[in-house]
C-alpha cells in the first residue's frame, strides 16, 4: 500500500494543550514532522504537522485527534498566488527557507512546489505586490 503525505493544522483548546496527543500518532503507523507550533499549557495552541502513512491510518488518526476535542484542518494549498498581480521580482524566493518558491531561469517566472512548502508564511510578508496570500492567516 502506498503512503501519502498531508499537511494539517491542529487547534488545541486550553485544557488539551498539555496532553501528549500528537505523540500518539505513531500508534497509528504514521510518521510526522512538526512544521510550526505555538502551544503552552492553559492556552489555545496551534500546531502544523506534515503526516505520512496509508490512507486508512491517516483517516483513523484524524478521527482520534478530533475525538480528543482538537480541531483539524487539512491543507491542500499553502499559499494563493495571484498571477495577474505578480511582478516576478523574486522577493518571495529570497525568504523561502525550503526552496518551494523559485524563479524559472529560462522564463524568469515564479514557480511554486507545494510539497516543499513549510507553511511558514515568509513569502506572504515579503511580496511587495501582495500577489501571494496566506493559506490561513489565523495560523501564521
């Protein structure tokens, strides 16, 4: 069975912020990478994860997380690129830590690779033309 990789955002209510919920994902046969986390005991917290596993294992793990009272958001896109506004200046590429945004050296046009994106939002803040919008401004 083929593994797939998805990016998810988790919002923890204050009473769940100090519980080891994310570590339990290994019990579902998943591997995970924490891309971003803002979480403290007694406060609402947010974590963005990249998880990998079979479709069934991912489905069961998301059901487990939601049953714990955690809000789950699955990200299929990280940023929205408005081609008509883009000046192809490359400002976003200079702040992209993962190389998800690059300039095509033949056409000098911006290219985006979602698989490499860390959902950090640096590109959104760097774009002088405001041609890139955040996937979820509440998380960044």
